[in-house]
C-alpha cells in the first residue's frame, strides 16, 4: 500500500481598514504537504479549484500567481487529480528545477474534509 502524504489546510483571516468606517475581513487558504507549501510564497490557493478537485478527477489549477494567472508564476499545467476510493492522488508535472521528476502526492480524502470543517468552525 502507498504511504499517504500529510496535508494540512489552514484558513488565514485578516481584517483590513481603508477608512475608519470601512473595515472588511479577507480569508485565504494555505495548504501544506508534508509540512511544506508546494507553491511559492507569492502564489495563492484557488479555493474554488481546490473544492472542485475534492469531488472529481481532472486537471485543476489549484495554485496560481497572486495576480490570478497561474502561468505567471510557472503553473503551466494544472494538478492532475485522480480519485481512488478514499484516496486522492495529485500529480504535478510542472518543471520546477532541472530534474524531470513529477511531484506525486497521495492524500486521505476524509482527513482533508475534516481539516476543512475544523477551519470553518474555527472562524
């Protein structure tokens, strides 16, 4: 049996003030795989693509440049997602260094759903 990778999801919520009467809250997801972000510090997690990837197979731009264009920060290909019973498999075929190795992760779908629920209840 394949060893599962550890994924953790965090929702960072910040308050912003532009004028004394203009205050708003903004949240963003952060994903850590085996205790490291699989994306650059300037990138974002596309929460819609991430949510879609939890239910069906396909190619998803889960990570993107903070400008909203994945290709801008090197995400030429999306994460290929495959569901095998209660395991979600992510394959990243983008070239991040001189090696031609793909990054492949195996996650427990229940753990991801539990992390998301915990983050929602926390905020």
